[in-house]
C-alpha cells in the first residue's frame, strides 16, 4: 500500500524526463488499474491521485458537444475557403476555447465527457462518394487539398510550445472509411494497393510527417478482410515503421466490440481486445478493453504489451501538462472570455463568407438593399441546424438566413416569410399562403437543401432512409415540389442551398436566377450569406467536391475502386466541377512560367504568374495549379491538384502569385502500392479551375 502523498511521486515531478515519469507511474499500477486506463472513460486511481479522465472530446469546427463555444462553418465549408492561413487561425481559436473551457470545467469540478484536452479531430477521410453522410466532416475529394488544409489546422490546434501540447489532435478515421454508413460496423472495404497509397493514405501521412499529429483513430471497417483497429499493417508497418508516428492510436467508438458482434473476426472480447493491442491500438472507445484482464490471464498477451500501449497514452497526457501544476503550463492561463467572444465571432464571419460558393448567377446578384419587397421562404430559412452541421457547439447568438436578410435590407423594404414546406416528406404548407406572401415580391430567396436530419452518422439522422447516407443528390421530394411551385409564380428566385454534400437542382426551372451553396456555415451564416446576397462582399468559395449531373453517374457506394470516382479519375462531365466557383468580378491570370523546365527526380518546381482583378469590386480568387503526367508507366489521374493560392485583390489591382509544386506531384504509384519518381514529361495548368480542352499548359521534363 502506498504511504507517500500522491503529490510526492516522481511521476508528479515536472522536472523529470517524460520517459522516467511514465516508468514510475506504470510501476505503481496494478493489472486492473492499467486496464482501467485503456478505455475512453479512464477510471480514477485515488491512491495515486489520478483523477477520472474522459478521452472523448470533439472540435471539428469549434469545440463540440460541450455547450457554449464558437461555431465555425462545418469542415466541408472550411475546405471551400481554400485558405490555409484561415485554417491555422481557426485552429488556434478552437484550441484557445478548448483550453479555456477545460480549465474552467476543472475549477467547477467537472471532468465529464467533452471537457478534456484530447480531441478526436480532424476527419481527413476523402469524400470518395458524395452521398456519404459523413462527407460533411471532410475537406472534400482531393488528397492534396485535404493534406494542405489539415496540416496547418492540426499544427494550430496543438500549439507551438516546445514542451507542452495545447491540445492533442486526432487524424481520423484510419483508413478507407468512406461509407456506406448503414453497414459501417461490419463493412469490408476492398481497396487495391494502388488506390490505398494514391488516395486513402496521403492525408494521414501528411498529418503524421508534417503536422506531428498526436493521435490517430482507427476506423470501424475491415480493410481487405482485416478490422482496421486490429490491423498490424496499418497500425505498425505503415503508421509507425514507415511514417515514424510516435503518438497513440484510439479505436472508433464500439469498433473493438464490433469485431465480435458484426465483423465476427474474433470469438470473444478478450480475443478482440488482445488482437487490437498487439496490432497497435492503444485506447478503446467503448468497453471491450475491460476484457484485457482476462486476456492477460489467458495468455493472449502480456502485461508488457499493456505497458507499451499505456506508455503512448501517458506520453500524450504528460505532453498536455495534465499532471503538472497549472502555473508551469502556458496554455492554462487562457482566459475564459475568449470562448464565443467578439474576435472569434469575427473569425467565424470571415470563414462563412469565404466558404460560400456561387454556383449560378445570371446577373441578378448582388441584390439592391432598398428593394421594395423580398420574400424569404423555404424550410431552412429560419432554423439553426443548417447553421451547425454535426459535431457542433452552441454559440450565442446563431444568425439564421432570415435574420441576416432582415438586418441587411433597408428599413423601407418589406420582408415576407413563410417556410412553405417541410425538409422532407409529403406534408406541404398552404401554397396559397406562400403565393399571397409572394405578391409583388421583387425577389424570392428560397432557402432549401439538406440538413443534419438527412445526412450524418449512422443512427444520428432522423429522416433519411439511406442509413444516414443520401440516396439521391437532388432536393428532397417535398422541397423539389415546392421549388417547382415557386417557379410558376414568375418571380426571380435566388436559391440558398445548405448541406454537407452536393445538392443538384432540376435543370428545367425558368425563374431560378442564382444559386448559392452555403454548406453548414456556422454561427454567422445568416450575416455572411446576406452580405453576399446584397453585395457587401463578393463570393470567393470554390468547390472541393464534384457536383454530378445525375445520381446514375455514380458507382455503387460500396465500391471502393477509384477508377470512376472524383475529378482525378472520372471524366464524366460534371454539373459543377471540383475547383469551381463564380464571383461578382472578373480575374485575369497573366502568362505563367516555371522556375525551370527541366528538373531532376525529387526536385520541386515553382509556378510564377500574375493575377489581375479586371472588374469593379474587391474580391478573392483561388489560383489553382494542376499537374498531368504525360508519360507514366502506370495508371495515374487525368490531372491532379498540386498547388493553389487564395488571393485578395482590389479593383484593378495586380499581384504576383508564386506557387511551389512539391516533388511528390511528379511521382507515380504502381499496382503494388509503391510510390516512386520516374523520368518523364508533365504538363502544368495554371488558372481559375481544372484544365479544359482549351487550357494552355506549361511543359516540364523530369529526368
């Protein structure tokens, strides 16, 4: 029995190296106590002064599920900004709030779930299929863009202190977790070695090698027959041996139990738990690891195996300063008034404005604020869930689209409102009332689209019959009927779309004059959208996923072959392509050039160009660089994003744009999953989006 005060134990001495502190702590734990620390709700050990700790916390686009916090646009909206600096600033703001909320909770004696410092964010799975319900949590369909946005976000979340982590970020869900949701607990993703290295692994590699992410979450699915959380190839060979990952691995919630219940790859929880620990999964979100006591007693693994996992877990907690006095941890002094404060609200507004993508505009936008009569309608006009998406907190206030329009128009403008229809289903409000409200309207602002009731995680959605995935990319039936009714009124319609995945409108409507894709825009969504509608700012968001013309253009959602998916491989003409977005002004890219036309394998190259705003309004443009391999010996993408820059320009202003294309853009992946550089010819395209048949390219030779 320990007689010394818990505060005198060497593991409490913050002057000692972390390794020595971990060794001391592990030497004091019994087998039962060790196992109790390997689940997300880690038990208190009073005799050692260890408090209860819940590893489960979320901050996908703001501190989530923990009450009051700033709410930034959902991840798919953040990606549509194409702004790496903004991602860094948002990551810093979120981690400020996370730290402040954590320490305030401790002062209140609150150690519950969602009040800790280990955050299961970001989701860096590729939007392989636009119907996937969790696609809203991703940064879109491109591995390069996902990496470019995730790395600064994670760095900002974790901070730059040489000793302490600000918070611990988690790259999830590793790997090849991209739907279908309805079968996610038992699904076996059959993925070729080439697709694995070319599409599904690059963002995870970047978060480890470039961002130093502290944690990785294993996914629910099997990968080619092996449960991801018990896959030694994924967790040891690739993650730790090849990439040099030093942090800890956590299972997705219930994933270990489902190896027995759903995958049926193990007969008992003890076997599943032992197999997962031995493969490299250190922490179980769920209860299966409680069976590790039995597993050790049965000889399925040893206590030394548990110590290896616990060493990784405690490394994270020590790096967070969890056992150290608050006065030596720099982040413990962040004041509570940063939470949902004015500076973060301004940042949420900036992010919302930058995330909105203008899909269509025949010149009706921007609207004049002194119109005589504006009708705001649609089931998403005055609701909060379309601002938040999933994994959200609650800001005060949350500004709806209706509120934004009301605040933007002249006091002499009449604003009418009626929801008009429900989100989905057959119930429709009185069309006569809508028609009466529309009489004399100069414009109808129809707020339609998808909501978190229709897409999300399996089990979280209330109204979708696709198991949280979308069966169709069109408007839900009631909304399409309502929009067709509005079209018969003969008045100009501006459609404001919400959703975390593509929403495709009918093409036979006569009076839809403009379409905005707003995603789930966060607490300032209403103000941001209204300021775009009325021309206070120009839209500058660009799509990070392809909007197809037809659902029939998509392969079955369970097919993981990438040869017909995303803009990189699918040549099917899109309604709106990856990288697309309109503006209220016009830009001209000057004749670009390369820093060299001949490089050696392993070298990067720099693209030089000028960008001019030739219109009459200040606006942002996203200059995009795509690479096409003209002489590859193996299958390669049609073309692939390899660099970009978001540039703000005043009317008439010209700026020089310099974009470095990394040597990785000139590599290929063979059928065995080996990535290598080979000599050959490449074409680089510089412009406003993907190359077209008329695009002029820059030739590059790699030797």
